[in-house]
C-alpha cells in the first residue's frame, strides 16, 4: 500500500484528487492539509510515502513547503498545480527545491471523464513511491551541501584523446544534470551531448534553466550542426539525435527505442560509431533500461563508460541495467562525475 498525503487549499480539489486516487486500490490517501504549515505539522504522524502538493497556498506555499520537507522529512514530492504548465518559470524552481516531479492539474475537475488524469496521477505516484530522496539544506543552489570539495575518480589516462561526452538521464535527471553541468569549467574542452527523458513541452524550459546555471552555453542540437567543444547540446523534442559520417548532428523520426524518442542508446551508439574510443558515456539516474545498450557500444569501441552509483541516484534503474550488462568501467557518486569529466577532458590536451 502506497501512503499519500494531499496538500491543497481548495477543498474541491482535495475531493477530486481523492476521488481520482480511489480508483487505484494500492494507493491510500492517509491525510490532507490546506497549506504547507499544516502539512508539516501532520507529517511525522502520517508518515506518507509520497506527498502531492499544490504550489500557490496561503500561510506556506508549495515551494517553501518543498524546501522544508526536504530539509526536515525528506520524501518524494509531486507538485500538482495549474502553475506548472509548460512555459512556467515555477517548474525548475520546484525541482531545484527538491520536488521529484510535477503534474498540471486536470482542466475540467468537475467533469465526469477523469480517467486519463487519474491514470497519469496514479502512475506518477507509483513511480515516486520507489524513488530515493536526499536531505537538502538551503545552500542557495538547491543541492546537497558538501563538506569537502569532490575529488575526481582515479581513471586511467585514455588510450586516445577524448572527443565527445554523451550523458543520458531520466527520472531525477534534471537535478543530476544541474549538479554535473553546473560544475564544469568554462574552459571544458569537449562537446557534451545530453539526452533527458522529459515531456516535450518542458524541454525548452530545462535548457533555459540550465543555461542560467552552467558556465558553458546550453542549447538544443540542430540538424546538420557540428558539435563544438565547450558547448552543451540537448536532443530535441520527439526526435532521435544521431551523428552522420561527417560527425554532424542528424535528427531522426525513427521508431522509439526502449520506449523512448529521443533515446539515450541511439545517441550513444551513433557517438561510438563516429568517435570510437574517443567517446565518453555517462548514464545517470532514471527508470527503465534506455542507455544500457548504448553504453555497451561505447565500451566495445574502447571508450570510457561511467554510471551514477545507486546511493546518489534518485532511481537506480538505467545505471543498474548497464552495470548488470558488465559494460560500466566506473561507478561514481554524483558529486564525483563532473571532476572526473574535467580530468578526462584535460587528459587529451597534451596528446
């Protein structure tokens, strides 16, 4: 049984959410609250597995509530609000504060057809019930406060100069990417290609959010563009990101791979084919197995493969699949990945 707490200042919305969740017998609403302060008081006794909260509420809003929960009683938070529609600046402020996922409220809450929104809500709650969360202290970045500067892992000098980094992520990825990409130097000497599983309507906001944080330029990859050193590229919405024989980006509308388009594996395979042993593959937190086969291609080509470790992963699904395939050379905590990428990039400077 998944224990859920609902936080919303609208009694009607609380009733609708409870009705939606009553369709899922494995989900139990153990309590409700009208604002964040009330919810914080109830948390120790209710001890929910997942919290669903609105954003705009009196006394204590959802953003302040999320920060307080992640500081005092860390657990998965799903923000359900009309204020997390695509284009809203609130989305990544909430993720930065510690929320794991967001979901726009159903438009017609008084309508009779709530089957689709009820199914989506229940699905997200089931996923969040298996999510690992971490205590977050207010250090101004929305990330774990480190007591010492992270050190790079001891990785042997690459046999050939590194030429490109490909990073794949899913659930928990935006926060992990923020930690890694925000920690790279403005002098980082390799192109970085990212494939993040995210709703297509939210990708532009993710790129803009990371662009404000990262010392390197962040943008969506364009068809025919040549990857440039020191630029972070994201696979565009609803298209596989590949590389042609000349090393230029090529967008493809081919069938989804492992259920995804863009697929991490498709991009990693293309990079391994194009850059061979000069490819560095990084697989971060996420559900499913997308990226595992791509890491195998990079390893077979003689490249470097890095997976986020279980302890720092929000969901240890994608990295686990690659590790179990035996194609991961280095399993690292999140905080070590950026310093390690810097070391790898610098190893090729004097070739």
